[in-house]
């Protein structure tokens, strides 16, 4: 697909989204909260993040001394003094936009060593990261962003390829992975056009290696509140923030400290994807494994009030696949320091149209439930998932959002059930030091050629929250996967990750 054709598609999609706003712009324009756009992180179904409008205060020139003008003070205004000074306002807006521009450097080094079921080893040590810039809003309505990503080998044996820290062949790569414009329509509604990272359950950054996925897309994002909020949404800003290694993929979670009910929503067309270890953008359908070029339409919304949330999102790619996802969550107070958190999820997937993905029709489903109990500095979790259908669950453009998807395995094969137990602890005597351990126990899937698996993971992380080391994150992860059948070895997976983020 040529660049010109891609731009034409963006323009068409942006026009369609703008048309949808015609009837709603006036009402939404009365909301006093700052705009939240469709993003994520942990993100929820609608990818909502706060976009703070740069303050605009154009100083008005004081009237001249009445003794030196023939105009009657307070009575008349000459035409040449009408309409304000547009040039001064425009310059002030431009100065404010540059003043609000943010830069971020993320230096990352990552060591990965996996021995799979056959005993084959995948190993590499890479260094890289990214540098990003996001402007403030010019003319109070349009902002721009760009991020350059890179990954380069330090130690990468040719016979141990496959870590996805590097490009195929253990080669380094550098790519401009984000280049986008954000157009604020009204205070709570905006459109993003261009290449950018997003976080939804089945289209997300999947940032578990050196660099994340990004997408060429046109996305409308917004938020509507049923009343006034005294505290506002405490949501981290979208953009080039500290990324995490792990399968903490985007799943809908409630915005903290909400005083009123709110709906966050989004609608978008995703044309291409840059995979996390790739140096070019390709069609979403090609990336999924089809031989035709198709994009993906996505639409979703999440309702939240206090600690309760419920939402759904749908992804449709013509002739490729349709994925529907729904989730709900709530909190049940047991005592002052004991509050049970409950969550449930459901996934439905199926072929559509001409079945270009697998050449035949297929369908898959999974549901999951999760319970969490935070007690002071500890968090105890338990989860259960079950998948069924005539195909395994798929996640071509993201990490898998299932509650039992962990460091290595997703436990989402047809007929497979899984039970998860997890315990985490934040050590109070060392700032930023935390650890967790988990176990997942699977059952036999439907396929006679696949076998029951268990996984055991541990994680130790130090991420200081204050002082000169703020922005540093050191993380060690180790996982073991057992397989009961097939005469194989245990799979082992070791990872060491260092991030250092500088923002200004």
C-alpha cells in the first residue's frame, strides 16, 4: 500500500468520525473536565487518559489615559479596537504549546534466556529504548507527537535466535514508531491520526521485550460524566511513559477516585501495525497471518462509578476475524483494611466473510473470574479461566488479556481450563522493592497432540519512587513450564531488565 493511499484512508476515516460528532459536540462542549482520550494503562476498554489543556491567558492591553483620547471612556468602542488582537493571541497560543512540550528518554537493556520443551535455547542481550516528544496544543486544539525506537545486540549468538528482543537473524533495528497528531474537538472528545501506541485488550503495546507495538490508525476517544466530580480522574498521561515487561496487558480497570458515574468510549480504524521487534508497518491482516490486506475497526465503552465498572469492546476485520470482549469488576468491603475485589471476563472469537485467515470457519470462546484481596502491603489473587470451541484463542495484535495468561503461557487452548494462585508483597523497608510468585495449573486441552501444562513464575523488582534514582527500574523474572506428555524437557525462562526514564 502506498503512502498516498494510506493518507487517503486516514482522511476518509477521520471525516467519518467527525461526522459522528455533529450532533454531540454542543452538549459535550459544556463539560468542564479536561479531555480524556481512548488509551490505556493499566488501560481499560476505552483507552481513556487525561489530556490537560494548556492554559491560555492573553493579556488585554489596558485602555489609554482618557485625557489622551477623544473616545468617551466606557461608552464607545471604535471599530479598530474591536475583535481583539488575533496575531497576539495566536503567538501566545504557540508559545504556550511549545512551553507545554514534553520530552522523554527511556534507556532499556534486556537479557533473555529461554530453553524450550525440546531443549533448544533462545538467548540474547540487547540495549536500546526510545526517545519521544509530545507538544502542547497549538491554537488550543492540535498537538503532535513522535517517538523513535531502537534495539541493538550486545550478545546475540546466531544459533540462538527467536527471543524477539531483536529483529530476525539477531539483527538490530531502529524505526520512527510514533508520528501522530491529536485534534481536540471539544474538551472531552478528541481524534488521533497517525502512528501511535494504544492499550486495549486485543490491540495493545504488548511491551514485553525491547520496544512496543505501535499502530497506524485514526481513533476517536472521549469521556462523558453524569454530573460534576470534585477529584477528577487520576489516570496517567498517555504517551511515552515507563513501560513494563510482563503480560500485564490492557484489561478494563476502574479509574481511581471517581466521585461520579462516567462513560469512556472509543471508535477507531487500525490500518497497520509495527510489531514490537520489527522495523516496518504492515497490514493488520497480514500480521495476523492472512494473505490479504485488511484493517481492523474497533469500538468500545466502559461505564464506571466508584469501584464498579462494566464494559465491552469489539474488533472487526473484514474476511479475517471478529473478536468481542466484555469485562466487569467491583469491590466488596469486608473490614477497614480488607476489601475483596471481584472481576469477570468473556471473550468470543470467530471467522468472518471469506475466511481469509485460516481458509475455513472457526470459533473460540473463553470466560474467566478473578478474586483479589489486598492486605496492607500484600496482595493475594486467585483466578480461573476456561476456553472452548473448535480453535485456540488468538491474539495477533496484542498480549493475551486472560486472567491466567502469565510470563510464558496463555492457557487459552480449546478445551483448556486453568487455575491461578498469586501472592505479591511491597517491602516497606526498601523504597520501591517488590516481589511476587504465582502458579498456574492447567488441564488437558481438546487436541490429542497437546498436553496439560503447569507454570510457576517469580518476579523481583526495584523501582525507587523518589530521590536521584527515581525513574530507574531493575527487574528479575524466572519461569518454569511443566508439560505432562510428549516426552519433553521443562521449559525455563529467565529475564533481566533494566529501564531508566528521564522526563523533562
